[in-house]
C-alpha cells in the first residue's frame, strides 16, 4: 500500500498487477516504482503480489501460446491470479472510507501478464470486485478478449515490442471502440517490452505524462 498524504489525496486508487509471465513478478519496475509515483500524484497505489501458477512449469511456453489464442485459455491459466485480484479489489473497496478513497474511483493497471489479468478482471460480474477504469501496458491480451463492463481504458505499447505485437492490440482497441468504451491508445516508436517505470531514453518513457493527463481529464488526478 502506498497512500498519498491526506492533504494531497484525490480519492483515486489503482491496483497494480506486475508482469512476469505468471512465473515471476517484475514487482519493482512494474509495481513498487509505479505505486510510489502514483502516491506522489495523490493516487493510492496498491501493488498486487499475486500467486504465480507457472513457476518451474515446463509447459509454460505452450500454455502461454494457448492463452494468447482464446479467452478460455487465458482464464484457465489466470485462475489463481484472478482469485488474488478479486480478494484485493474486495479489500480495497471494504477499506475505502478508512483509506479516504472513493469506491467509484478504483482502477486496475496491468503490465504484460498483469495486463491479461486486468483485462479478465474487467468482466467480473460482481461490481464489488470490478475496477472502474483500466490501464494496460504492453498487455498479453488474448484473441477474442472479453469486453469489460463500460469503463475508460488507457493502453500503452511500444512498436518494437518483440513479445506483444501492436497489431493484436489494435484488434482489441477496435473491439473496445465498437463496444462504445472510451479508450485511448498510445503506440510509442521505441521501448521494447517491459519498459515499466524506467528512464530508457526511448519515446515509451513519456507514458507517465500521457497517463497523468488521461487521469486528470477524467477527474481522477489533480494538476
């Protein structure tokens, strides 16, 4: 938990799902570093340390290929992380008053595999466990990904990413637009995969500014 100073809080919170292919967690550059930055902007950053179902699994490459092909495979491989994400969302909403949060301003941010988890959580039938907005960074979105309930969506991706192809994300973006979701997508010229919260000197390093503007436009961050 990274809570902002009370005099600076906006009431917004973001549950952060780091990446790592469900075999490890990039919990600093895609977790703690992000949360500290959010707290400095008046937003509560909550790092989700979810269980890893694929540690030492020799079938990892095949399982990820299957997960990328269809939403059913993605949900199967994500079953354990989904349990932990549900518990996190339930906890944050139950403690919203104590932590000075707005229950209707709780988002989820996912990086790579954490992006897949965040996309799947957007379709949760129980509103208490579903986020109000979604931020995705080089997300492992499966083909025919389930549409979340209506909510604002922010997507950031590097054009030279060797693992997540921008073309696949464009399909997801198009599907979101067709479903009338307010969505903004940034495809940066360079940054590769896993740039997280690092000063890389690449164009992808500008994503925090773009994301903060996006949040402010929706009344979720101060300026």
